[in-house]
């Protein structure tokens, strides 16, 4: 899978979660910074930060174990629970190493 498609999917999933779990009137911040380049490879830092409800410690400890069902969003919307797992797998493919 081309890297730009992986990056697009990562940003889409993280932004979708930020929207889903941030109450009306909350804030979502997105920034992109160009970092060093190595030959023909350019490095970007993408930060998506929100004032959402967050993830409980219990869920955080188990989020990448087997399949964890998504909790309802701030407007009671549901998801598959696969978004963060996909983000992790795409990052691992892009970096060719594990993310914890």
C-alpha cells in the first residue's frame, strides 16, 4: 500500500476519533511540521490533539489486545473499534517496527 494512502488513513482515523469523542464546543487541534529529510524520504510530524473525553486507563491497557469494542461517542455514535488498531498497523508498516 502506498505510504500516502497509509498516512491519509491514519489522519482520517485519528481525526474521526477526535470528532467522535469531543463534546460540542470542544476543541480539536491539528498541526503538521516538516522535519528532517533523509535522501528522497521526507519526515512529517502530524499532531492531532483534542479536549475530548479521553480513554480510560483500563481501555488504554487493553486497546491493542484482540478486538476491543468501541465505546459510544459523545453523541452516542458507535464505531467498529478498529480505527486505532488500523492506525497502529499502518504506522508499523510505514516504520517497519512495532508501536506500543
